[in-house]
């Protein structure tokens, strides 16, 4: 990841205890690096999937598509398993345009960093793609490493969070 990528993001640290605000860069670099890896994988698989499509039978399963899905699920799991506290049940369920974490490149994406204890941080990402939405990642310290405990999504203006997978 680009060294100053974090500097380009709109990060709100106001909900964090002052003694933990310095941890924002370390935790955000970890999280955003993972989300970017998933994003790059989704982009690659989407392009490869498009190249397999037969324009005369666009809705028919084409040779190589099943194998591509298997490869996608395997590679996605290789990215997420080492950094997740909970095993993903479904793995890579889909890929498409926009990719799941494309919003990191949107200029108006906002990140809220919340840390009130040494071993737990919450990162909320607010973005707009058609409608204003938000993702929430709860990260916990696992020994010396940070790992993602839960991921949820919601919509701006609502207080409800919906369970999601990384």
C-alpha cells in the first residue's frame, strides 16, 4: 500500500480516547491493506469471468466458470482466514462492479476510528454508491496482531447494523 494512502483518507478520531488515537494509523493500515487485497482479487476475477462469457449465451454457464468460482473462494479465504477471528462460512460469495470495497477510492468516503480500550477498535466507513451506506469492522488484538472480529453493514440515518461477512 502507498505510504501516504492513510493521509489521503478522511479520518475522524474524535470518538477515540486520546491515549489511543496514535493507534489509528497502525490499525487502519492493516484493515485497508486487507480490503484493498480483496478489492484487487474481485477486480481480477470479474475480468476473467467476463472473458469466459459467450455473447450468444450470456446466461449459460460457460466452460471454466465453476473452476473460476472455486479459485476465487480459495484465494479470498487465503486473504481473510489469517486475519479473521471467526471463520467465514460462505467465503467469496460474489464479485461484481462495484467491488465490495471499491468505496475506499471514492473521494467522499469517511472513516470513523473508535478506540476506547487497548485491545479493541471499531472502524466505521461511510460511503455513497447510489445511497449512503456504512460498513463497521470490529478489530481485536490477538496476541501481538490485530484481527477482524466482526463485520456489519448499515445505512446512514439508521441505527441498525446488519451482520455481514468480510
